[in-house]
C-alpha cells in the first residue's frame, strides 16, 4: 500500500452571504452569518505518493475552492487537511507581486517566499529564464508581457524548485501548444521522481 501524502477528511467550506453593512461582525469572530453558500460539503479523499488525481466538474462546482482549501488559503467550516510533504501550488497566474515589477523581481519574491537561499537563487533564476523562454524579457515589467508570456513566467517559477505535492488549477490551459507540451513534460518528470 502506498503512503498517503495528502488526506482530506470531511471538508466543508462555506462563504457568508452577508449584507455589506453586517460584514464588520466577521472581523470580531461572529460566525452567525445568516445566509451562506456551501461551496464544499463533506469531501473526503486520500492521495497516495506518486499518483495523480483529477477533479472534474462544471463551472462553479467548487474545484478551485477545493484546491485553495487544500493549500490552506480558505479556512474550513468543518473537516481537516493533512499534508505530508512540501506543497507547491499553481492556482492562478501571479500571486507574488503586481504587474509593475519585472519578471526577475517576481521570481526573486517567489523564491524568498519559499525559503530559497541566496546561494541557490542565481541558478534557479537562470532555469526560469531558459524554461520560460523569456530570456532578456525577464528584466521587463510584467505588464508588458502577453498573457502567454506571463503564464510561462508563473509556471516556470512555480516548478523551479522541487515539491512533494503539486496542486494545479487550470494554469496549464494557458499558452501555446509548444509551451503546454513543455509544461506537461516538466510535470511528468516530477512524477517520475515520486511527487503527487
């Protein structure tokens, strides 16, 4: 039996449907929201080391909310998530800064947020520069990038260091066929190393 690296137990996620005038109550821990939207209800599953799990559903079914709850970005109403290993998430484009910083500044911020030492940074920045195919454009502000260029930057950065678990939302659907194949190649190589 394979060792589980991610366990979700009875995940329930609720979003309050409060009137703007009543939202201040949430700041003081008042959970009496009245109406709410239940995005997830009693979701349980286990992910074994080295396996891929796909989540399929219609728009608004809660797929992205589930991934954000697994990462810990959304607080659960009920249930728990157990993670056994370092988690890398590719949930949305960006996340480590605004569009007015350069691609290089984005990579450096992301690496700092993930605890990468200064000694490793230059090697990883070079890898991101080459994998993303941005080359000299890495030093340009992100707002000058096309959406495909930005997606290449974000994917190359998020996969530049090894993780035990990758939680991936629809980011791989962005970009041209060549880069999409390249992304899946990198994901497959990580899977051969036993990531989930």
